């Protein structure tokens, strides 16, 4: 059975590899189509430089950075651009023109992948905008995408025991190995496939970013928490699906299919904010049931680790990781117990 499961995992990862390869090819086409993107994105700077009322100063810093200063008293615009090549570009725009369309907006900060933008209003009118490209990206952000892929792979592999029940159980039970050992081998093979899916997703994102600019990967206080979350959550989800389908010989696909809306419904129910008595009851029930739903452990951990202090991060991580490990053990034990009782 373990060899058969290796074949299932291989076929699943093969399909995943084809999909990821297609996505990377699409990103490559986009990159080839936007080779002049950096130049074009600075076209407005070039136009401002050519403006008759602009005073332009261009210097080269000791580290090779190109520094361009553009001052246009007529339009009340002052621009300082630091072009570091593959290391990114920093642009600071001071616009004291109250008629400019973004001068009426409030202070804000936006992060779009490797691009970070901040905007602040000036007391006398106008705004200061700062744009930086090729900023650092948390390692955990790459892993989260891999974790989502792993959940899909876990769903595909989550009916491993049920598939053996469907016409193959006689062969499985004639193998010279105990049912528990055979079941453990099967789950170990599937877990290996889940871990490979996580790695494949992370590698795809890093490689895709490398097409456009050199990746700058950073590690923060929340990285260990998210790493544990991304690894344990798909495994717990897989163990739950195996336990739910271990004794079935037919209809296990419906169980796996309905598991997603049910799990997401529990997460949504636990997030209800209302003073209605019925909705409060639904919320309380969903929060209790959420303790056995692996999906429920995903969003809260990410939310807390992004805003909490270091101590809270590690305490939350410890609680979430421990709960997921307990779920994995309980669901795996339930799956093996059921499978042992299934008769050929």
C-alpha cells in the first residue's frame, strides 16, 4: 500500500508541478513584456526633468547610487530620487501644490509586495510621498502560499484509507505487515507530499520575484510561529480527512468536498459580531467546534503575530502549535482505529 500511495503522491505532485510551471511561465512572459517597466515607471520623472521650469542636479554617491534632485518652483514640486539599480529605487516627492489630486488625501501607508508607499500631509498644504521598491519580504509570506497549496494537496490525499477500502482492501490486508504499521507508512508518505507542496509554493514565489528584482528575504519575530502554522495546519487537515473517511468504501469524495465549506463556515461563525441572541449562540457554538477544526488555527495566529509583542507571539505560537499537534495525534489514532476494524 505504501508503494501505491507513493504513486498517488507522485501523480498529485506532478499535476501540482505542471500548474506551478504554467504560473511561472506566465510570470516569465509578463516579465519579458515589461522589460522597460523600470524606465517607464520613471517616465514622469523624465518629463519633470525636461520641464523648462525644473532645476536638475545629478550626482553619483560612493556606493554607486545615482542621486537625482529635481526642483520646480513653479509647480511647487521637489523630487529626490535614489536609483540603486537591482537594489531598488527610493523616490521622495514634496508637492506643495494644494490643487494636486493627491494633496487632499489623508495620511496613509501602503505595501504592495516589494513596493512600499507612504504619504503625509504638510501643515502649510501639500503632501510628501515616499516610494521605495525592492523592499524586504517576510519569509513567512512565501510560506503562506505554500501552505495554501499544501491544504489542497492534503484534501486530495485525505481519503487514502478510503481508496484502499474501495476494491483494494483484500490486497492491503494480505501484506506481511500489521495494519497499524501499514497505515502509518501511508500517512508518512502523504505527509512527505504535503511538505513538498509547501516547499514548491515557496520556491515558486521566490523564483517569480527574482524575475523582476533580487529577492530580499527577511526573518521577523513572527517567522517561527508562521512556519509552525504552515507546516502543522495542512497535516492536521489531512489527518482529520483521513479520520473522517477511514471507514468508508463509497462516497468519501463527498465527505472531503463538504469538509471545506463546513470548516470555513465554522471560521466565519466564530467571527460573528452581533448583539442578536441567535447569532451569539451560533458564534459560541462555532468557537467551541473551532477547537477541532484545523482551519480555525490559521487566521488567528497570523493576525496576532503581526501586531502583538514578542512574548505574545511566542505564547500564541506555542498554544497553536500544541493544539495542532494534539489534533494530528488524535485524528491519526482515530483513522487507524477505524481502518483496523474495516473488514475486507
